[in-house]
C-alpha cells in the first residue's frame, strides 16, 4: 500500500476543522442577546415594491367606449403606488353582497406616474365584477389591491430592439403602459402596433394612441376592424398577409387579447418559422361555449378541513368558491400565474386555456380559475 505524508499546513487545517464547532459556539455566545427591531434593507425594499395589499380610492372614472371604462386608483395606505414594469397587472378585490371576488386587470397608466394607477375594464355580459364596476362603482369607492404582478415585460437582454405589439379588443390595456414608458421607448429602435377591434367605436384609447404616435417617429400603428370598412383602417383579421407586410424576422412579438386570437396567431408564427423565444403573450379569458347551467358538487380538501359547495357548470371553480366564501389563492384569473394550482382528485372538468407544465397535466393538476365542472368534482388545495 502506498504511503502518503501529510504536510504541516494540512495538519493545521485538520486541527482548525476539529475545533470549528467549539470556536463557532464561542463566537455565537459573544453576540448580544438584545433583539433588534430593524429589518434588512432588502426586506424593506420588498415591502415597498410588493406590499401585502394596498388600500385605494377611486378618484376618476372615464367612459372609454360603450362597454369600457377606466378607473383611476389612488393609494390610501401608502404614499405612492409601488413601481412596476410596463405589462404588469394588479389583482382587484371587490366585495359584492358580502362576498369577495378577485380579478386581474392590466395597469394602463405610465410606469413613471405612481401617484395613481389606471385600470381599464370591459363590461362582460355575465361578469359579476365587471358589471359591478361598470354599473355600480363610483368616485370615492375604496378597494384593496394586490400586486403588481406579471411577466409580460420587455427585457433588454432577451428581447429585440424592433418590437411588434398585437392587441385585440381590451387587450390594448397593457400596451398603453408601454406607449407612455419613455425608458422602454428609448431602448428600442422601432415599434409596430397592430390593434384589432370590431369597429372604430370599439377602439379603446384611440385618441390617446394617435397623440403618442404623432410625437414619436419610432411608433407605427395599424388599426384593423373586423366588422366595419372605413378609409384609413385595415379590414378583417390580423392575419398572415397583414403581418408579413411588416417583416417579422428578428423582432420581439407581444400579443395581448382573447385566447382564440393567441392560438390563431401562434399557428401563423409556426408557419413562418418564428421561434417561440421571440413571442410573449398576455391572455384575456374567454368563457367557453355550450356550458351547462346544471349544478354539481365541488368538494375542496384543504390542509385542515374538507368543504363541499354547489358549483354551476357555466362558472369556474374559483367563481363558485368565491360565491360561497371559500378562501382562494388566485391572482391572474386566466390560468397563467399558477397561484391557484390545485390537484384534481376526482371528476370531469373542462379547461379552456391553461399554461400548466407537462408534469402537472400528467399528475392531474389544474388551474381552477379557468376550469369548469362537467360532473361532481373533488380538488385538493394546499391552504388552511
């Protein structure tokens, strides 16, 4: 057997290691027993940027179109709103008939103006919260909000300096923050905005967009009307022919609008061999067609209890939980953020759009905010 000689330095290191625990305990015992109340500077910064709920007041309400209104929210519990990147959203907590509902809305105001946030809400025929905000909310009303959240953001290291925005309907809202964001506009070389709506009267913020465009030669706007032919507007859908005129090669593409629009465009991008790394999306939820109004039982297994509530086939699991005052973990409400991720234990469900990982699908995880019951359902959620 070969012999090894241990040098002096190695022996000293071994002695230090032997005494490491003893020496560490001595140093710990020298420390003051007094508990300091001050927090780490990083934690202080986190509290500023992501407070645990903000109390806000509605200071102004603007009717943008026949079915869309903007709400200006001023902070009450803090001095200014938390900083955010263009493309971010907040979660609005709305109390209706002693029930609390959470809904996500993109911030449509400038990131450089933190005295208040602007959110823009489109009235939905069956939407509990959108109808309440549109018909009942008044100046002076107070709400709690969470956030800002979201990853629908421009990153200089990841994204190209030539950018294409594609908006459908109320999907224009996150792009309004970008159009007012001088830091973003200084980073890019060009910006082409495709904005699709049914008619000229359904184009939210058109006057504001035109004013911004006329002041910045980097910005080009193409309005596309699907149900109205008018001079100065493109007609039909935002399709392959219209997109090809703008040469999409080596451009970052941001999409915001209905899920159907996203899937339609995704097929076009595949055909044009545009890599996924150039595509960003913000999804606006749509209600699936042909849902039943039959009532099922939804059983929720929590860490400390089991609850069974009624759940209609034309309402998401989260909506039913909110109506029955069951605690929920939900932020985005469109199946993207993952906060409400739950395990489907039993039952048949319909999920119109979700962005679960492949492993989650294999092990029967769902996003209840975009999931509808087709039978009695049992889910597990990791909260008390």
